[in-house]
C-alpha cells in the first residue's frame, strides 16, 4: 500500500510569514501539501526554518476557508454566494455609484504585506489609474513607515544596509526594540551563533526577552527602558559618543555633511542628554548607558538591528533617525559586519514599502507631486494621474466617520483587529457604503463588509516577496487556488470590471512593469531569480545580480553624503496617572503570526492558545492578582479581559501582551496616537490599569460565531 504522506513532487517557494523570507520546498501528494522542507540553497535561511514555516501551512484547508465570492446589500443581511463575475460587477457598480455621489476621492484601497510584490503594485495601480486618486495604504505603514522616513533622511535608503550573513563579521551587535528569537527565529539563531563566537551584545528593550538571556546567549548590556523613552536613551548614548570623542571623525569628514554633524553634536552633547539625567527618566543605570556607548563605538565592527519597538511610537521616525545618526557618527556603514538594519515583521513589508502602496509616493519612493515621475507612470498606464497625495488608512477612517469617505477595497488586511483604537475603526467601517474585503477567511473586518472576494494563499499563486535584507525571491504556485483565481487575477478582473482594460498573462509581466518603473528593481525578473536564486536590490546595470551591502563609498542621496538629523526627545502624550498607572506594550510570540488569521488555524495554537498579560509580581501582588487569574485591562480607549502570567520579564509599572487572537481584542485598548511623520501607530505605549475579575461572561470571538451565509449552491469560480 503506498504511503499517503510520501511526496510525489516538490516546488521551491518562499515562506510568507516573517521578514526573513526563508526558502522552502513545498512537497505535495495528490494535489495536497504533505510537508514543508527548508531549502538548503535558500540564501536567506541556508536550510534552516522555524515552527511557523515548517509546520503552520495547513491553514489553507481550514474548514472555514471561504471558496466562493459573497455579497450583501447591508451588513445586517446574510452573505449570498455569487459567481465571480457577479461579484466583480457589483463591486464596480458600487464604487462608481459612490464616486458619482460623493466624489472621486470618496473611495480608496489598502493592501497587505502578506501580498506579493506584484499584487501590492496592482492594488496601488487600481487606486491611482482606476479609482483616480492616491488614497492607498499598506500595513507596512503601521509597522515600518518610520524606517523609510528615518533612514532615507539620514543614509538615503529606507531599507537594511546589510545582508543577513553580514552579522557573522560583527564584533558588537546592538538589538533595539526587537526580539529576533520570537519574531525572526532563523536570523535570531544566526545572531546567537555569532554571539557564541565572541561578539558582544547590547539589547535595548523594556522586556527581558530570550535575546537578553537564554541558554545560548546573554547580553553584555541590557537597557530595560521605560516604554516611550527610546529617543531619550539613544540621544544619551550619542551624548557619550560626542562628549568622549568616540566618533569616527575621518569617516564623518569624508562621507557626511559636516555642518549637520556639528549641529547634531551640539544637540546630543548638551547636558540634558547626559546619562545621569536620562538614566532615571528611562529607568536604567547611567553606567550602563555609558558602557553601551563605548562598546558600540569601539567596535571595530558594530551592527544595529531594530524592530517595531523603535518604529511604533509617536517619535518612531525620530528613533530611526537616532540610529542612522549613530551609525554615521561611528562610521559603522558601508562594509561587512556593520550597518543599520530594520527587521521587518511580515514576509513582504519591504515590498509593501517599495512598490507605491503609500499615498504620497509611486514605486521606488518617488513622489506623486513630481511632474517627471508622474509623467512616466501616465505614459505606462495610459491615464492622467492625480498630483495630490492621498489619504493614509487613518485619514480614510477619520473621513469615513466624518461622512465624506464611503468605499474601500481591502486586500489581505483585517484593520478592525490590527489597527489601533478599535472602536474608532468600527465606527468608520459602519459608516461606509461599500467595503470590499479580499481575504482567505471571514474575520473581524468582514462583519462590516459588503463584498467578499475569496483570496489565494501564498501556496496557490506566483509572484515575488522582498525580505528584510532587500532580497527578492520567487513565490511559486504549489497547488491550484481553491477559489479558482490567484489574487493578482482578482485585482485585474476588478480593474477590468470598472472599465480599465489591462491584460497580464502572468505575474512575471507585472514584475516586468515594476522593473520598467522602479529603478531599484530595474534588473529583476522571474528569469533572473530562476537563474541565480534571488537578488537583493538595487539590481541594475551596475549590479546585474543585485547588491548585498549598501553605502559602499557613497550614500544614495543627491550629494552622496550622509546627513545627521536633529532628534530632540519629546515625551509621548500618552502618560500614566492615578487612574491608569501602568504602561502596556505589545509584541509577538514564536508560534503565532500577527493577527493569527493563518497560524490560529494550525496545530501551532497548541503552544499559544490565547494571548495573556505579563505582569510583574510586585504589580500583581498590589492588585491581589495571582498567576492565571482573569483581569480587566482598561485604558482611556477601552477595556478587555485577559488571563495573567506573573513574570520577571517585565519591570514593575510595565505590562505586556501579544495580539494574535481576535477574542483578546488587544487593539480595543491601544491609543490612536501615532508617529509625527508617518502616522505609524503608537502600539508600544498605552497607559492602563489592571483589576482582577471573574473572567469573561462568554466567548465573543469571531471564531465562535457562525457567519450567516444563505444556503445556496456554491458559485462557479469563473
């Protein structure tokens, strides 16, 4: 009898979970996936993997997977299964009706970093060329838009300066606001390998994570800062660099704008940023600030890796500029073993940033206000484009509440669960007349949608992802799409239904269009990736197979020089008081992925069946809370109930939770404060209180509900 699990064939593809972008062989039998095997030739992972990529793949056959288009006239009505063509026609007629009644800019679109590069590009093209406005956003904004702003202003490129393997030549590793062990496990393992070889480790994080201390590594310095004090602590480290003259003057004089360096020195060198002033503010020992500064500046090769603990703050962009300034001042850029490197949370956050999914830029980070740039896109697309920047998602939601924004196309996102101030998001959704949701499953946002396009998983389509090291890798179709269409095809058919006639035979042709319009992707094609395995941008005539290390010899700024930006610390408006005396910060766990749409439907939930609230023993005792008790977590914006986990990982005055389970509703308590430059939400600082309760009266998660779908025959996937 044949083994039912023995693979018949395999396809090399790219994991769609975190920003490492591991290569895998997806092995199938009888049209079903039976095993995911790490690909030894994958340049991002070299045959290694984590429990998400290795085991959390069978969500694609979850029983609640939607496999047919659904429509309804009102969110109070049950869903009605229809044919693809009826769904496209209905969506097109609704968008046109809304634009006729409320204006061209009354609708917009949102894509996801779970989408391929080609899909992200098509959704922004849909907004600009079909809807006729720049109302376009992507979840890359709510995690790493400060990276783009901060690094572009300092070192010229809003992306990692190094490839992952560069860390094996680092002598000092500074990890800021990220826990690679949980969020980027394969890279985290590589980092620990280097630490075991003797590299020194500095960690700046409110929590004592596995990166701080585990069986495999221990930080030489851990600055367990008070949430919201990132900029203060980084300016204080810079203060020591300046006052003790630890900066690399030769590098600065040769490769940076010297006048700006002198202005920066004057700011961070002032007494107000001395460790003895900032230490008590941030809750750390001033001596440890000095130790961290000396260690980083001393190198000789020092590398910075950071994550959402830097970006998701009201001063997120300022924090990123602090890191850029630090790298420039000590000459830690432009060679192996150094760099300033964002660790992207999702598999294609970098692609979401690169490919025009923000309202002020086209692909390649070129402004919609620039006539020459706009003209090149108009020539390619055959339409006149709007010269005015559009709305980000928070602005769309505000406008919806105000009554002027009425329709949205959402691909692969669940803003009701993932965006801050959930009550405001729901109010906005309820006030729209046509919400088109394009996803695998009915979710929190689908409760307020009028049209549902059943999407395809990353296992059911072709395209590319761009990982956290700028590496563009192939996503290859392993099985046929269960709903009949790949995601890129769905967007193209919606464009056609709205009267914009465009034809692509495959997503490789979309990538070719991206290459024509995006300088950093100029040389990237399916053919190149199939030949060399993957390619890091910029990939062009000067670097025909890509670029591993940026900033060698010059920075990609107009004058080729690095720029120091002034980074004054401004405290967040989200403050503790007698009513809300604790600070909540949020993060990820190894076994789950973001809002859990995929991983919650796999055996990985055995390891993390619910989100819990970590609380220090001192804070728990003062509230009469024991380990495992239910508590009410309340803020100025809302309240939720969670079980507690008493932990030494958080300091007194700080609590922590994850956001993987819909029933937890973590974003019902987060504020709507955001980064001053990019609107990236301030998820990492929320004033809260904790009170013991008897637990929730009933499970109100969407998983406990049965969506109302009329008992009709499944529609044809035509």
